[in-house]
């Protein structure tokens, strides 16, 4: 079956319209995070919470993208990633390491939440060092929590707008396909 050029164009339009472009949250401006655990970069915000502990999360100098990364020495400290305007997003990777290097293993638990703040799936554990690829799509918040305490660290969170086509795009595509079908039927 030969694919018609206009059908191929329509499919390409849908693909490129629904593809998301990745952004890397470098945490480069996170100086002072320990005193005010709330950091915004681009369209995303990272904040920390910790029950029954103080200053158990920090930004520090070391192996990060520009020598700055976030780390904790307490397993009750939770870093939360959200979209500034409450939008859905995809979380597709981050760099992990130890306090002063990215060659020793770190261990992080990751949880994803939907628009009603209900956890999606279970808690996933990622242990290793360097870049870790993830596949959390169409989420509204992510929690990152140390699984081993001292001194797991992370940096360079890879995020993008959710890769879900907008309803208007789907409606236009549906109308286009219906028109193509009607035209094919009329020609036959």
C-alpha cells in the first residue's frame, strides 16, 4: 500500500506537535537551598521537606554540572519536583553520585504522582552513579528520597512537558483523517 503524501504530512505534524523537548534542571542557582529549601529553574520547582530534622538536605560544591548538586544524609528528607504552573511533565533522567564524587554509588527512591496527588505505581529504587535514564510520563509531581542516608546526591534532572497531544491537535487530526477517508470513498 502506497502512503499518500498528505497523509504522511498529517502524521508528521501530529508526531512533532506531540513530541516534548527536554529541559535539564542543572540546580546551578541552588546556593542557599539549605536555608530556604525551595528552588525554581525554568518551568520547574524543587523543594525539600523533612520531618523531625533540620538542615538534613543541602546544595553543595563538588561533581555537579557546575559544582552544585543536592544531597542529603537523612532518609526522611524528601525532594519534590513539580511544574511551576501545575502542568503535567515527563521525568526522564537524572545524575546521581556520592557527596563529593559521582563515581561511588548512591541510592534513591522515586515516586510519581498524578493530578490528584495519588501515587502512580510503587516506589522505584535507583542505585548507581552517573546518569540514570527514567521513564515517568504525564506526572504532576515526583518525590526523590535517599534510600541509604549519608551522602546520596543528585543533579541534572531531565524533564519536559508531558508528551500528550493537545485536544485541539487531536480534533484537527480527526477531521483531517475523516476528510481524507471521505475523499478516498468519493473517488472509488
